[in-house]
C-alpha cells in the first residue's frame, strides 16, 4: 500500500506534498538521457486554484478540514479508475450526509477539475527546449477522468508530448511499478535512459528502484540547480525560470 502523504494548504486548498533534499554528487550512470518523464500536478501545473476550492466549500457547506478529510479518502480510487469523477463526488456527498440539489455532484466534479487545470509556464517552456534538443518527453500522471477531460478542453500543449499516460485509463497508479513499465514501453527506452520528475518522493523512489533517474520537484529554479548538481546538464538543456 502507498504510504500516507502529508498534506499542505494553499489558498484554502489542500494538496499532497512530499519533499526531500536533493542527493549529493553525480548520478552513477553515464548513460545519456533519451527521455524526460513529467508528473502533471504540481510539476507542469501551478498550485490548485484557490477560487475553485472555495466553490467546493460553498457548494458543500463543509469546512476546509471536513472537505479535505472526505476528499482524500477515495482520491486514489478515483485516480485508479475505480471511480468516475461523478461517482467520486457522489460518494463524498453520501459520506458527509449531504442532501444537495440533483446537479451538485456534477458541479463539484467540474470545479474539482478546474482546481487542477493550471499550468507552470517555465516547465512547459523547458519541455519545448527538450524537444528541440531531440529528447523524448512524456507525462505520467495519477489523474481521474473529469480532470483529464477539462485539461483536454483547456490545454493544446498536451499534444507536444510524445507519450501521455493517465492512471485511470490503465486502472493503476503511481507508485505501482507496472505504470512505470508501461511508460517505458511506450517510450521505447531503457530505465536508465529516463529522467523522472515528480513532486512526490514516494513516486520518485519507485522510479529509481526500477533504474530510472529521478528528481523531486519543488520549483523550476531548484530543478535547474538539481540538474547541475547531478551532472545532468551534460545531457539536457537547463530550465530558465522567470522568477
């Protein structure tokens, strides 16, 4: 079972956060990097949208602490495709014993999707730099159907990636090794030829156990420093943070 993640609040919203200090020294492998695999949430995106989170509170009438308790209880099942976005919110309403208007679960699912439909311009610019250098790029994300549907409506840049892997479509999620094997097969690369970037330590460690190189993401500026510290600037262009 995945280890329980600590949570952190921002603008009233809560998201899972894992951090660790970068490991010192260069990575042992000298195999060139052929692909960079990105997590979506909190890597290619910004923090959850506070205005959307406020809508979740307004519709449910729950406190932030109450909503967060129900929200994260079944989120992995949603990401694994065991629940649709609509079923996820219907379950929350049932657990919280909320008898709301008929369209409430559907509206909550939409606001939930909007909460995660943000973007990190610096990271998206770096992805383009990687592509120009001939590096393959992929997204490997734990994500549910409603969130992805909203992303596809809002973001044209998804098509710039060579491989897109969404957990709910495969009925599996990070840190399950099977989902990493899937993205490697889609890319046609060996584990050691990939750099995996995720904001959650548990997922990066799972990738590293398979032989992939991994970095825990916090900010584009820290990523730039970590790439240099690990000697990966020998293979990859560096991100150019705007702030």
